């Protein structure tokens, strides 16, 4: 019997030839990531002290202060200070601050490789599956065990194969694939399963777009989201890290067994919008009434990558933001910020009327820099639109692609980006 991508990675991590869905295994962790929100300060430091053990391998631990940077108040400043000091005291050299949201930083800095097991104290650690890594979120208690031993027990998840055939039309992005898939599966329809993406449309996506897909896999309850290694994977590794190793051995076998098999035609997909207050409350954009917008947010570990900002800038070039609309842009990492600045992308966005923020998780979580007020509406490229997530509980967050967000910024209401794009 063949193995899925999940089974192959977890077999490798557990030192076995093969594993099957449903088995409980002990696996060695290749990299453990913590952020400032759910990192050392939340019982982890205390647990290690009580056990009287050091961090098992400081070189395999990454700590990223992103949720509370820049700090908006003294409490947040002290949380970041504690995180920074703890990292230094425990020999964690891979500490980042003001570098951007953790998942993009993990990718930018080469802490993720195909075939690895990466755990993080953030649910969107599923992002790493874009690079064929089993990335998954864990709690602080689990992280305490990982830091003490370098191992974790896992149940090998069943996998749902999600095939997107054909190619996307102009004006449609990976975010639209993600939202449509989530609509089909539901917000808990893949609980403790792996979403394994494949098909012509998937393998045509660049790495930025792939990260959007796997990032949002957790919105269905998935344990992981995975895309197999191909030429895009190889080119990304070579260009960014001069890695030329062939990782295709971690791709699924032809006779792998799946618990579900979904098929979609990418050529029929139109821009999608997730309406308040659930990520699976998704509709085709032409089914959305004329919804007035107060704020547009381009950013986060879901929709603030280089390709996202470039596509938004291309649409906004020659246009200006509608009167009364606030448009906030937060590149997904400092590296992306710098690249977009060098290439004039940030200048284009600013000239259109956008406000450029530093790279942070702030607006996505409503912890600083971009809260929305009572009864306001925000179109966001983020991953969640839960009640009150970005500010007032009477506000509404609509999730959409960077292109849809940019088009909405121009008109002042939720708008199909194909109205601005030739050949759509």
C-alpha cells in the first residue's frame, strides 16, 4: 500500500519505513517555532524550570516576536521584552523581532525544508506545507515537551486529496481557491486530517500563492496542508537557499489511500468572498450585494506577500483610493517590505492613497494598528473574519484576495477585480 505525503514525512520523522493513518507515533521534531503571543511566557518557561531541563537543541528552536511588535502599550512591550530576554538566556540564536509575521519569517530565513516536521505555537503553522513540510500548530504544554525532548507524539492523520484541474482565469488568485475549498469542506470538515492539494492549477502556482493555500488549511480544522515537491519547489530552494537536493521522494505514491477526494475546475472559478463571521461563509463575488467598505487591509501571513502586493499595485496603478476609505498595507515580512520598496511597489500603493505599515500581525488580530470601529466594514486579505477579531463586535470583516481588496479600495464597495483587468 502506498503512502500519502503526510505518511511519508511522519514515517521519516519516526524513523520507520512506513506508517498508516490512525497510528500513534513518536516523531523527532526538525524545528520548533514560538511567537510572543503563545511562546515562553505561557507556561513553557515555567514548565522547563519545573522539569529542570534545558532546551534540547537551541539551534532547532526559532522564536519570533510578531503579534505585539511594535508594542502598542506597556503590557505588550513587557511581553516582547520577556520573549527577547528568554531567548537570549536559553541560547536561542534564531530570534527575530520586527521581522514580520512568524510564518513568512520561517520561510524567508530557511527554517523550513521539504520532508521536515515543524511545530509552532500558532495554528497557521500549516503554512509550511507549501514547501512540502508537515507544519502544524501545537499548544504550550505540547511545546514544553518538545523543547525538553525534541520529540512529540502524533496520530498520523488521514488525508483528503484536493485536486484543482485546468488553469485560473485572470483576476482569480490562490485566495479564491482557498475560500472555495473551505466552503466545500466546511469550517470543521477536515478536523485532524491533512488537506493535500494537487492538480494543474495548484502546480502552476508560485510559492507565494501556495503559502496562502496551506496557511488557510487550518480553517477547516486540518492538522496540515500539503503540496508535493515539483519544479516550482526546486526553483524556490535553489534561488533562495542554493539547495539542489531532490525531495520528490516525499511526494504521495500513486496508490496512496485517501479518506476523501475532491475535484474542482479552476477555469470555472470566479473571485470569492467570505462574509462575516465565518471563514466558510463563502460566496461568488457576483452574489454579494453592494457592500460599502470603510477599510481595506492588505497584509498578514496570508495575503501580504510579494506577489500579493505586486498584484494589488498593478491594479491600483493609475487609480486612487475612494474618498473616505482607509487602505492599510502591511508586507508579510521585512524582507518583502524591502523588496517591494526597491521595486517601487510600495511607492505605487502609497501614491494611490494607501498607508504603508511595518510588517506585523497587528491589524489582523486587532491588537494594534488598524482596529475597526462600530458597524464598520473591512475587506481583508487575512485568514479569519471571526466576530470582533479586528475590532468592534458590531463590525464586519470580509475575506478576499489581494486583487478583490484592491478593486474594492478604488470603488469603496466590494468589487469584482475583473472589472479593472483586461482579458478577464
